[in-house]
C-alpha cells in the first residue's frame, strides 16, 4: 500500500491519477500536478485537502472514505464537474454554493446539516445517495421498505427536482428493491 506520494511532484504533465485504497495521509506534493483533470483518492487517510486548490484543471475529484472535515479548498475549482465526498466528516457544506459546474455530486453516508440541504439541492442535478439510510435498514423486507419510505420523506427537500437517484447499499439489501422503478444501485 502506498503511503508516500512525494515522488509524484515531478510529474507536472500528469492528467489522471488514481490512488484509491491506500494509506495516504499527506497530499501536499499533488499541488505540483497542475494539469490534473481527474484525481481519485478514495479509501485513504486524507484529512487536509487544502493543496487541491492549486489543481485548477480538475474536472473529476473522488475523495470518498477519508477523514476530510473541510471542503473549502474546492470552492474555486471552476472546471470541477464530478465530486465524490461521501463517508467523510464534513460538517459545513456551505461551500457548495461556489460549485458552479458540478453535475454529479456523490454524498454517500454523509450526514448533511439541515441548513446546508437547500444549498445542495439547488446546485446539483443528481443526488447519488439517501443519507443515513443504512442506519435503519434491516434484512427483513418490511423493515427495508419502511426505512426507505422514512428516509425518502426525510430527504425529500434535499432531493428536489433531481433527474435521477442512485441508492448505494449492500448486495443483501439490493434484492429487496427489485420492484422499485427508476432506482439504480451500486454495490459497496
């Protein structure tokens, strides 16, 4: 598993970088990769993403499953169209109002404060998870259906006029949703 990425700082012409499922904590040296358009850092141990503000060409950024608290460094990434920040520790989503071009916003397993839900719903076309849903799901069909209904109602304001919804949950749960139309799932 990769822990140190300082050797990447000389690759200034790199356009895509996939470093998921490692033990990377420090991403400081990525700031030299100014031509990066796609960066994937899912399933690492990243806390501080402040150096990402230098990657102004980024179009796709995957940061799910880390320890990120602050996303303010992403506010001025004007080309960013796909952002995945699920399963982190983000408490303030107010920076979302600065994300002008984001089409796909992945927020799996992320508790979104009520004050930020309207900001998110007005900025995106696709919601890619019903948050907190897995907290209530049991293996019985009735429990699952009740959980879906409760969470859907709870998140209705967040969902707004989205064009599609993607529920993310385990394979065991997916089988109980076969009859629901217009829902797509991704196994974790």
